[in-house]
């Protein structure tokens, strides 16, 4: 069947495309074949509904997919071949995979009754489908089987049950190829859709206090810009600073989706938090033009700034929030317990000489915790706006430079 598809592909495809063969001995291998192909294909065409359904249930279809239809002319041809077999009465047979409505329609076209035709639409394991046909045959309810699964046909033949495989016609193969090529072309166009990402840093948006040196903000902006450029180069995107606290990243839907696990994770946020100790707000927008994409990105950013949604930071080109289904069942959210004020209070009580600058080591000694735990607590203070990360000290010694934080103890008096 795969060979037939490959031979017909170049003449049947409506757009230029490259066909990749993925033959298998058993339909159960279909999901593994799709996984191995990975993102190297734009659309999948399955030889029948059975491998398509198995791959769909396995959750490996991340691209458009379709299958060769076995109803219509393919089913009529199988019924005709069954009528030529002296052992089979086509009015008393069992049929798998093909939908009941398609079966009734084919029998009406042939002017045959279908009241004694038994069907099973579910594409289950080969053993289960084989048992369905054998049981009806042993009971004397049917005289043979019409099967869409080659493995079932082989087992029925070995068991002495008359079986006729349902094979797709050349027209069905051409139609399926046409559909798959169009799905792939549309998928490529959608992946190339213009996408804008707005990144804002709340820490840089806050007004500058007299006690805060300006140089650390300037160096922090440079460090953040450098990090965003590195991330953008990795996904073939571009970066522009738009004001003193925001940046604009322009790419394609495909490149941004790859960096966000299919719009499930905010882009750049984890690395910015780990390396600079900053919390960022992100909005992603798509559109037919750059202006439309940026407008949608600002709308998504306003939604995330409200702090009410952990997902939905991306908006499609129609202006609808893009919230992909979670990979795992969601768990009830634990009640929020602010810890920043408590940690800041404990640190402020042990500060000496009015110095409000600490690092992980000194903070760990004040809190009686390890430097690793202190570093995590200091990042919590940054996320809650209770501390500012200062530019890392540049030292000739190898290793990570010491990260300093300025505690905003003024907020304890509010």
C-alpha cells in the first residue's frame, strides 16, 4: 500500500512536495513511525483509518494527518469480490472499521439489504477485531468477513474463516494524497505566520529612587538585551528595544512555538530568571500584518499583567486567546502564601550600618540556610518587587560572578 501511494504521489499532489515512505509490518507500529519522523514532515497520510486512529490515540500527531478512505468505491469493490466467492453471502457478512452509514449507503447503491450485515467501527487491536469476526462466524450469524486490516485477514484465513480485504481504489489514494498535500501546505503557511512577542520587565518599569544608582539599570538592560539576542538567534527571530523596560521579538509561529513547547511555557522567562534574577511579563500575538500582530501581543500582555492567568499569554490572528490543552490533568492550585515580606523582615532585622545590599552567601548566614536556598529566596523577593538584582561583579576569577541584590526595605514601612 505504501508503495502504491509513493508511485502515485507525484502525479496526484496538487502542490510540489516530497514524499517520505514509512512502511510497517503491523498497524500497531504506526505511532512509532510517526514519532521517528518527528518534525521532519508537514503532514501524515495513513494507509487506512486503523493506523491513523492508533497514532491519534497515542498522542503523537503534532502535525495535520489524514488517511485513505475505505468506504465508497473501495467497500463496493470488496462486496463484489465477496459475491464471487461461493462460500460468502454478501448479505450476511461482518465488516470492520468502516462506518455504519457508509456500509448502508454502499448496500443501497447495490440494491442489497444490509439488515444482516454486522459492523464494528472501532479500530482496536488485531486480536480483538479478529475475535469479532470469528465469533459471528461460529454462531452462524455470518458467512464471511470484510476486513480493513491485513493482519486480521491473515489470521482469519489461518482460522478457516472466509475473508475479503477492503483495499482502497486508485481514486481513493489520489484523493487522500490531494488532501494530505493541501493540509501540509496550509500547515507550512500557518507555521510561517508572523508572530510578535512583547517582553516587559516590571523591575525596570518602576520609578527610580534617589537611593538607587542608575548605572545598574543601564547594565541590567544591556545584559537583558544580550540574553534576548542570544535566544532570538537560536530560533531565527529578531529583537528590538522599544522603551526603557520592554523589548519586541519578531519571528514566525513555528519558531516561537518551538521555544514555548507549543505555547504552553512563556518564552525566555526561565533563562532570564535563572541568569539575571528577573521576573518578566510576556505577551504573544499573531496577525496578517506586523501592526496587527503587535496589537494582539499587547492585548495578551495586558492579560498576563493582570496576574490572573497562568496560560493564555498568546493570541492568534483572530484575536482569540490561544490556550493549548495541558499535557497532564491539572491539579487544584495551592493557596497562595506570600513569603517575601516575612523573608525581607528577617533580613532587615540583621542588616548592619544601613547597608541593604546582600548576596546569597551573606543572606544565607542571616537566615541560617544554605546559599542555594538563600538564592531561591532572593529570587522570590525579586519576583514580588521587594529586591532589585544588581549587575554581577566582574572578577578575573573563573566561575559564576557573585550576584548582588539590593533589598527594598522601604516597603516594610507601608
